[in-house]
C-alpha cells in the first residue's frame, strides 16, 4: 500500500469517529431533556388536587 492511501484511510476513520461521537453527544443531550421533562410531569402529577374540578359554562 502506498502512503497516500493509508493517509486517506486514517483520515476517513478519524472523521467517522468524530461523527459518531457527535451523534452520541446529541443523543445524550436529548435524553437529558426528555428526563427533565418527565421529572416535571411527575412532579405535577403528585399534586392530588390537580384535575379534580372541571368548570364548564354553557
């Protein structure tokens, strides 16, 4: 193999690794946001009076 081909393969592998890491970070951030939203929803559901009354006007 020549040096230029090895260099291109190494560069390609490095780029693939960087893209994979970026996607993983994005996934982790999205998961953190989802978890935070779930916690907010669960905190609101602990209120026993929430949703007991419904005001309806005709």
